[in-house]
C-alpha cells in the first residue's frame, strides 16, 4: 500500500498552500485555486499536533514557532500584507496543548478566545483542528465528524456572522447568491486532506548530517513569509 513520509506530506501542503495564495493574492476570481489550497492547512495542523506529541523540548518548539511568527509578521507589516499570520495560530495551539499536558486545562479554551480576538489566520478554528488531530489521530470517523462540524461552525461564524437571513435566502426563499455558496462549499474541500494523512507512515526521517536536518526543519518557516512577500510584490505587476 502506498505510504507517504512526513516530508512528502509537507511538500504537498507547501505546493497546495502556494497555489492557494496565488489564488488569494493574484487571481481571487479563480476559485479552483482556492479549492486546491484547502488541502494545505489540515496537513500543517496535523504536523503541529505530531510535533508537540513527539518533541523532546516543548518550550524550545514553542519558542521557535513564536520567533518565526514575529519575524513573519514584521515582513507582513513592511510589505502591507494585512492579516495576522498562521504561525501565531499554531503558537497558540501549542500553548493550549502544553497546558493540557501539564493538567492546566483552562489554557486550552483560553487560547481559542485569544485567537478569536487576535483574528489570526484561521483563528480559533485553526486551533480546534490541531486539537482534533492531537486527540483523535486513530479515531477516523469521529475525527471526520468533528472536522465537518468545526468547518460548518466556522463558516457560519466567519463567513455569515450567524446571519440567519442569509441562510433563509439561500435555503428557503431560493434567492441564491452563487458566489457566496461557492465560497462556502470550497471550505469543505479541506476534508480531502484526511485520506492523504491516512497514508502517513509515522517514520522519522533519517538525515545524513545536521545541516540537512536544519534545512528541512527551517525551510517552511522561511518559505511561508518569503513566498507571500513575492506574491504581494507581483500583485502590482500582474
């Protein structure tokens, strides 16, 4: 049976994330690019859960994530990229899981509120996805159900602001806003990442030397802000 190692899955996430951001910044009307991009976040969230589970030093792991979140946000500020980057969301998820592991359970819901008011990328929903992957890795049906309802709730809150009039227009009065419907349905394509994650072989990558390990470890942290800055620069050209 086909198996994928962590690097292969992260590369899939990296490519689909790049396609998503090309759609977000350069071609916002090409919805198919955003559909492909839905695969990226669940894969990254999964490996955040794996990271906190397997790390030998939780504090060092958190410090690395927070440091790159700050560096990334500075780059965003300089190049006028107007959202709080996802590394802050992942940092909060790590803090929440560290709290649970230390039996300080109040921290886990508290960071959800912080993400909501901070309005970081993926907000509280991103943290919930990390929690789901951390606790339900081997419970595939329950994992799917909770992800489905989490996506639904996030759509109602973030996309519709719980405006039931919009829901009535869509489903009762048949006053269809096709653009809104399409953008809502796109979010559910994130569930297609689950079959890919089920192919994960759970084997540690063996590196030939420390340099190779460090390059692999830090590549995403550097690539994430770099490719967004490049796309932002291209926005004024294309």
